C-alpha cells in the first residue's frame, strides 16, 4: 500500500473536528502524537439473541432522533405501543440464526478489528497507541470506551466510526454522542473526527482484493451486486450525502475490478416502515435476477466494515432463499472486510495521516 493517499479529511487543523475532503494530505512524519487514543465505533448489538435483550437494544437504538426523526411524543407512542411489542421476537429469531459461541458477529468482528489495529500500531513503534471499541447502542458503550482510553493516558482521541459512507443517521449520531460525553468530563480531551472514507484508494483496494480473493477461491458468478444499507429518501432530500457517496464507492470498486456496466448493480437493503427508502431495493433486484434465471450471483456489501445481522442473515440467508424461490441459482455472499490485513493496514494509515506526530 502506498504511504500516502487521499483520506477524505477536510483538515481544519485549527479545530478539533476533521471533515471529509477528496484532497490528499501532505507528507507526514511517521508515528503518532503523544497521548493519543483511538476510538473505533460501530452501531451496536443486543447482548443475546432473545426477545428481552433485543427489546432493550431496539429501545435505545430506535429512540435516537438521528435514526428516527419523528416528533418525540408521537414516536414514543408508536415505539412502545407497537414496535417494541412486535419486532423484538422477530429480530431475536434472526439473530439466533447467526449467533456464535463468542457472541454477536458484529461485536466479535468489530473487536477483532480493534485488536488487529492495536497490534499493528504496537508493531510500528515504541509505546503503542491505545485502541478502544465503543458501540453507539448497547455494550461496550461509548462512555466505557472513552474511560478505557483516558485510563490508558490518552489526552486526545481520534474517533473513527466504522462507516465508510457518511450519513446523519450513523456518523453524525456518533459525532454528537461523543462530543456530549467529552463535554461532561472534568479533564479536557481533544477530539479528532474521521467523517468518512468512501473513496479512499486504500479502502477501495481492500474491497477489490476481497472480491478477487473470493473469485479465486470460489469462482466468479455472472453478476456482482453491491448492496448498501438503505436510508429514507427524505434524509437524502434534506442534504445527507450518503447516497452519492455509495454511488461513488460502487463506481470506484467496479473500475478497480474492471467490470462492464452490465456486470454489476448497486442496490439498497434493510428498509423498514412504510416510508420511501433509497432505491433500487436489494430484494427487488434479487427477485428480478431470479426471474431472469440467473444461475449464480455474487453479493458484496461495501458499506459494512464488519459482518453483522444485515450481511450474514439478511443477505447470505434471506436473500439467498429469495433468489432460489424466484427461479435463480446460488447467491454467494462475499464477506465484509472485517480484520483482513489490508483493511487493518488501511485503517492504520487513515488514523496516522490524521493524527501523526506533530498533529
């Protein structure tokens, strides 16, 4: 991997937050600033694949106004009067299909990313850089992760949400939550925030490598579907850049794989409720491909840094069944980047470019 690359950071060096840009950062001295800690953030997961655990998790997740922006009194009635009475049992059954002996795949894979990043940074120089994992909802909490970094001596924190594409529903929620937690602490901790990395060459290269590795091991299907998590259309209409960043990621990945336009499709999955979400919907695309008798379909989910319910159960199980039921053949899910070496190397470079020595 190259020593420098565009890391999508609008480097407001006079302030604590760094926002996305497509400009390359200047060369830097290898290493990290003193007293730096890294906070990796992912969405979260229930503690167990049971209705009660899922209910607790969903109550926290769905109450976030970044996720659901309906007026609070009306939403409270909907959430507690209907959704939390019906959805937990259904979601618990889905979680039980993918739960491992170590726990939730999202937590297992996110923890592996954190451990691998910590090990790589420790190997690059003396002293080491503390790395902590926090979840926006559930455990380990963001507060506990910040405590861990502070106890390790961190006085400035790089916050890296594991969301390649920026959205107010995810990334902005992390930024606001961490800012609030830091503002309540007696000791001042500086925050550097990585907002997205949707077109970073290192990220695109890792994605392309993962697809090629899958093809080398399992063969190549006739078509590649790039499925991203969906968000409501009204969120994009209000200025959210998520859709355009997903499109850019998809185009860059297709270019890296040298795919013709008719060899790949972009879609959006995981919609809920009756509102219009980003189209085309993944299940509709898969149904159409099945109706056209496609014999083999590869699916990759470039918006998920770690495998989770939406990739392992929704894509690899539900949508595989849907393709078969619609007249198609095999759906071959290509795993998320997880703790792949090239993914961890990219994340280390991303952080180091932002908060290297002298930052």
